[in-house]
C-alpha cells in the first residue's frame, strides 16, 4: 500500500505555477496537489474509515445525564386543586457485556476501514499511470509532429523536383500530380499532428491546472529491458498477493462474512450491566394530602444490575437479513474470483507485451535503417529512369511510417512497463523517479525524433555514401557530435 509519504514529495521545494518547461516529477507533483479525483478518493477513504470508531463505540460504556423542570397543575374532585413545580436530574451508565451482533459489526468495520485505505492506494497508483500516459502522450505527439514536418518537407522537395523535371521534359505531368497529392496528404498529416499535440497538452492541464510550453523528452539511450524478474509465474504470484484492487475485493469478502455472522447473532440474547441514579423533588398539596411528595421533599432512587434481553419474534425480519447477508457474501466471493482472473490475465498479457516490446523496439529501429536505404535506392532509380515518382513517394511514406512506429513502440513500452507494475501491486512514485533519470531537458523533437545511429548504421542508411554527404537533419545530435560537426542543422528534413 502506498504511504502518505507522497505528501513529502509534493512539499519538497515545489512551486505550482505555469511552467515553461517541466519534467515528469514536476507534473506528478502538480497532479497530486490539483487532482480532483484523488482529493475525492481521499475524502471517501477517510469517511469510510470512520465506520471503525463508530462500531467500536457500541462496545464501550454509555454514560448519560438528564435533568428537567416542569410547572404542573392537578385537579382532584372532592379534594381540590393545586399548581406546583417539579424538577429532577438523573444519570445512567450502561456497559454491554454480551453483544454478539455488535462484535461482528465491529469486525466487519475493521475490514471496511482497511478496504478504504487499500482502494485509496489503488487510486494513487491510477494517478501515476494517468500522469505517465498524459506526459508520454505529449512526447509521442511532439515526435509525431516533428516526423510530420520532416515528411512534409520531403514531399515538398519531391514536388519541386517533379516540377523541374517536367519543365525540362524529363517526366510527365502525372509525376507532378502524384507528387502534389503526396505533398497535400503530408500537409494534412502535419495539421492533424499539430492538433493532436494541442489536445495532448490539455490532458496535462486537466490533471495539474498548469500550462506547459514543452516537456523534457526521453532519451533514446534509455535501456529497453525485459521485466525483472524474468519469470512470468513470479509476476503472477506477486500480482495475486499484492494487487491492490484484488486485496480490496478480498477485504470485501471478509466484510460480507462478518456481516453474515452479525445477522445470525441477532438471535442471541444480549446482556448489559447498568447503574442508574435519579433525584426528583416537588409535588401537589391537596388539603394536606400529598399526591407525590412533600412540596419541600426530595426523592432519590439508585439501582445497579444486569439486564438480559432475548428476541423471540421480529416478524421475519431477522431471517430475511440473514438470507440477504448470505447472498451478499456469495456475490462478493464471485466478484473476488472474477477480479483474480482479470488480474492474472492482465499480468500475463502485460508481461508478454513488455517482453516482446524489447525486441520490437530494436526491430523498429532497424526498420528505419532499412527504409532509409530503400528510399535512397528508389530515389537513385528514379533519377536514372528505372523507378517512377510513385515508387519514390511510397518509399518516403515507408520511411516516415517506420520512424512513427519506432517512437510509438518505445512509448508503449514505457507505459506497459508501468501498467505491469500496477497489476503486480508494486507501482510507486519511485518508478517515475527512475524514468526521470532518462529525461533530457534539451530534447528537441525536430532534431531528436529519430534515434541516433553509429557509423556503420549511418553508412547502411546512406547506401555507402559518406555520412557528411547527407543533409544535416539526417544525422541525430549524437551522430553529429561523433563526427565533430559543430554547426546546428538548419533544416528539419531527413
């Protein structure tokens, strides 16, 4: 279960203001402060935990005090009438000695209180996932926009080239029209990507009540590792014992079982010890005959004892309550079984997804190299007349599709890893801290949306041409540093 220590993280030197740039932990801290769902869940948890002291109070002594004063008139035929004042005060103490129904209600309240705490911890974990999804969706949208811009520029170059070739008679008008259609499609894709980025920022604003101009990006060097431990069964066993929603469902079963015991124990006798004291004064005087006490006399009464009560017939309500409690127990047991199956299924699927993503990320990265080499070969073929413009445009689309798929797979891996930990019940803010180590405040999507490549990979992409002969944007920041290129790129194209 998550502990209230998360509050300390929030209060540690944080200022909730509109941020020009923020990292993952800053966004999470703002969400902790401003999340309406989390605040509502906390209030609900605290309210439900009050069931425990309320149930415990019914097992403790009950002490009461009372007092009163009254002005009364009495009229007795043949004796006269009188108006007088009476007053009294009293005290009582009752201690339950045997209350089986209340005892089992107290046991049920313990489970209700613990269930409320567990469910609030589950809400905290859900907020971690929600923040991570919103944050990395912005990064995904930023990379997609950078890819769309580069794709639009590439198609614009193809359009310019097609027009030049048409003007000198080297190609037909259909090539210009095909290139124009490709450019228009790329432009529409870029406009959609801009909208998607704006929409993704709104999810962060909803969570944090803050606006952001940009976020620290995730470095491509972040290791893509399989789950640890590497055993699927270990993850399933951990989830079966630690998953918070599953723990809550089991506590609900315990609550229902105690409620059933409470309903059945309503047939048992109740035993209470009591002590009472009563003092009263005042009375009527009817011609010398006192109706109660002397006008100036006092009456005191004290008693101590034990009361036993045994319900004999309640119209069938007790039997109905027992049946209802039994059905509620069956319901909670079935729901707990269903939840266990869901947790096991989710854990297995997420484990396999994360495991396969490790190889998929590398395969997507290799696909960029292959698509770039294929694009260059197709472009060369077009220049010598063995390929047409349709082939070139399709090769361009394949290249940028490979880049988008790579980034999508990488971000999916991050979110799926967090979801796997949530299913196992081990997710905590420390996981976001670990991710934050791989965030780069200098990340520029227009330059860094494509992963860095070593010299051999760069040679493969350019079909053996020296890397310096490629346009500047085709080299990532890491590759430029490796080649001692100090001037920044001036274009956002491949």
